[in-house]
C-alpha cells in the first residue's frame, strides 16, 4: 500500500519547471498536484495558482533562466520558488533573492534535504492567502479603442494620456487598464517606463484558461489606479498569438476594470473588428497633413462599414499648432479634406511629449501644464459624460 502523502503536501499545487524534474523529485512530492512546464511559464507562476515552483537550473540556458526569474520577481503575487541543480549562475540566484520566498538546493541532494526545503517554503507561504479576486466593476466597464490613421499620428501618446486622465478622474485603485495591442513592438511600455509582462503565446490553444488571476500576472502596475497590459517585443507575435487568446484577454479585462483603453495596431488583424465592435468609442487619430486626413477619412469609413454602423469612429486631430511655423491646413481646411467635422483636437507640444517619453511616464505627470493635458482632459470629460456602460460580463454592447 502506498504511504499517505505528507500533510504539508496534500492538495498543494506544484509547478515543475524542467522536463526531468517529475522523474527526479516526483516521489518526494507525493500528494501534491504537480504540473510540468517550460521556462516561459515561470513569470506567471502566481501564488494564487501554485503553492510552490521547483525550477531545474540545469535544464535551462542561464540567460533565459535569469530573465524568467527576473520577470517573476516583478510579479507581486509570485509563488515561492525552489531552485535545484548543479549549475547556479550568480545572475539567476541574485534575481531569485528578490522574490518574497525562495530557496536554493545544490545537487547532489538527498530526498530528505529536498523534503525539508519544500516544507519550509510551503510553511512560509501558508500565512499569505491568495489575494481576493478583483471585484467586477460596479455598473459595468467602458472600453475606448484608439487607432492611428497613419504611422506616428500620436495614437500611443493619446492612449497613454487618456488612460492617465481616466485614472485621475476615477480615483479608484485598479480602475483603468491600458492595453497595448501592438503585440509585436508596442511602444506604450517604453512611453510609461514600464516593463511589459503579457505573454499571450503561453495560451495558444488554451484561451479559456485566461482568467482574472492570469490577467493580474500579466499586468504591469503604472500607478495605483492604472495598470498596463503589454507584451515584450516579439517580431512574430502577430502570427503566433491566437485570436481567441486576444479576445479572451480583452473580455477578462472588461470584467476586471472600470475603464479599458486599447492602443490598436493600425493594420487590421483577425481580432480587430471584434475588439472595435466591443468598444464604446473608437478614436481615429490623425495629424494635420493632407495624406493623414485622407487616411483618417478612409479608415473611419472602413470601420463604420465593417461594424455595420454600430460604432461611429470619432476623428481626433493631433498636434494642432498655430500656423506660424508652416503651411499646415487650418481646422476648416482639415475638415474639408475629412469631409466631416473632427470630433476633437489635441494641441502640439513637442517639448512636453518628448520630455515625458524620455523620462518615462505620462505627459500629465511630467508636464501637467501642457496644452496636451488640458485638451485630453476636455476630450475625456466629454466622452465619459456621453457614453453608455457595457455589461460587467464584458458582453458586447448592442449596436
Ligand atoms: N500632441 C503632440 N505634440 C507633440 N508631439 C506629439 C504629440 N502627440 C504625439 N507626439 C509625438 O509624436 C511622435 C509619435 O507619437 P506616437 O508614438 O504616440 O504615435 P503613434 O501613432 O502611436 O505611432 P505608431 O504608428 O508608431 O504607433 C512621438 O515622438 C510623440 O512624442
Ligand atoms: Mg503607437
């Protein structure tokens, strides 16, 4: 008859990061529910999902291992980690020390030594209950999508400032989520001086596993009120990240946050129209050049047609300046090129935009007196007052 599991292990969830670990230490973990994964899963190993993570230092290349442990250390809900192996690179161990709970066991070790290290980490983890799941926002969530008519029109800048203005307006903790959907090379993290942590590739074929806890492992907090969801640079991301994973992530974000702001890629992806049709507002950002205005008009028309008239995009003219510096079209001339009225304008302020981007953070933080901040505040007030809330379930708003 098999011996009963040690009480400390019964019902515990242990993630084994390394293909040889199950065979090597599986017996010492009897009673626990174990799961084997590759190093890419390490950064999302949350205390709410796993009681312990065992990492085989010998199974992974030192740089990849150090990066994964560093990413995990940036996750405030990281599970305790036990690093085992013969090779213990200093960078890995140094990053490991940044975790709230971790230990190192150098090979060769006995079963008793392993069991003691595991028991100590589990005992240490016990008093820390998994944080309560985020409450669905009262009264549902609102989602605004922002897209540039041409490259460099200012979509990311405006998305960052809108999200910041909404966070200040709401004042509630974790009320706003800015999602950078430029999955290959989104600039929002750099603009905010934040480290991107979203890894949708890990959920290929398993989009339904994305829930509020996974989302929290993906977010980078920017302020108490504002979270960022953005992916590390990956040139293949648009080909490899599944449509289902993107849409599920958006759905969960709408269940968790009062406000969701999307920085959309300019070119249409398999999930673009669904993301836009689930948004309460679609803002097309243009600059004041004739080609940009023509592109803005075409893009707005394309979106309107594709969404069956359900959501009428609004056109925002960015970098409005006095005419003294060159032959920019006036607002009237711009509206003639657009063949419609622009819905809002944002002043040009290169110094403020560059200073904020260079310092890492919103313009509202580094140059609060900039006209950009004032214009964005006006735009946000106007749109927030006129919009309709979506259901907390994230269900698409009826057209
Ligand atoms: N109102 C503004 N005044 C001055 N500079 C601005 C303004 N808005 C944006 N910029 C600057 O314009 C440049 C492009 O902005 P941004 O990256 O936001 O554009 P984008 O539309 O997101 O570009 P991409 O097509 O690469 O995604 C940046 O240097 C930014 O600082
Ligand atoms: Mg951008």
